[in-house]
C-alpha cells in the first residue's frame, strides 16, 4: 500500500493510485461488480473513498491494510446477513479479507438490493 497522505482525491483512479498490485486488482473487481449491478449510478469520492450514488448514497468501498471495506448501509447488510455470516461486520459495513477472493455475487446482490431501495425511496418521495 502506498501513502496518499494529504492528497485530495477526486476520482476513483486517483484513489486506486494509493495502492499496489493485488489491492488495485481487488479495487477494480469491486468497481466493475458495482458498476454492472448499478449501471445508472454515478461514481464520486465521498468521505475520501470511492462511492456510488443513485438517488442518494448507494454504497462506498475502501482499501485497508488487511481488508476491503464495503459500506452498503445497515439495510444492505441486513438483507444478506446469512450470506455474510463468515465476514466481520458492523451495522452498515462488512470487511472482505485481502487474502480471500471477493464474494462478487454477494456484493452484486447487495448493490441490486440497494438500487431497488433507493429507487423505491425516490418513488415514495414523488407521491
């Protein structure tokens, strides 16, 4: 992992530049999986980490020393809690160890759940 201390990050590419080899591969896998599951979502940097937005925040992700953090919010974690049983979780986040393959199918399902949730929220607010 490279240091990006003090740098202002404004794109996913700039964020990814702060990491080496295998971590960048995992970040790209995460990005591609989320983009496929939410093709209408926009990529932004929020809270200094990669974020997807679609009618509000959709999901965030970030690299750390030993894991990738995935932040779909409490509802996203709750929706697939059984599938996430083997991972360290908090109320709105899950950690995927860097030494293991990313569970791309689970990530995709969580993102699709969040897309539906955010689009439903928009419909509810329009009425």
